[in-house]
């Protein structure tokens, strides 16, 4: 819900125009943006599911490592992961990998 400052009127999301919602200046562009956003939302859902799966697999690895007398974290393995993401995605890939590692093993 949006309150318009100059009139004090209230607009709901259904009252928003295509331009308000998408930033597009034509109906054709708004249609393209809407379709692409639906695809992004579906991809994000898959990414979230994969991250949750990765976290579960990482927990199995950590449990096995700790049960065998090892450390919770294997830094050489984490460096491999950081390098793989950096090589594939550049510097932002390192940040993404660090976030995934933190989600999967917690802060060190």
C-alpha cells in the first residue's frame, strides 16, 4: 500500500500502473519485464532450495569430521571453493562463496 503525499490518497498494489511496477515506459517492455521477473523468482526459489541442500550436506560432512576427531572446518577445502567461485564469477563470486560457507558452517 502506498500513500500519495500530495493528495493523501491510498493506492493498493492493484492500483499501480505497469510503469510504477516495472519502471517500463511501454506495455511491451512491461510484459517482457514481468515475464523475466517470474523467471527470476523461479530461479531464486531453486537457488534457495539448493543452498538449503548444501547446508544439510555440509552438516553431514562436519559431523563426520568431528566424530573422527577432526576439526569442524577444513580451510584448504574452503580455499578451493573460494577459488572456484572467484574463477567463475570474479570478485563478487568470492563474496558469494563466503556467504555460502558461512551459512553452511557458521562463522569461524
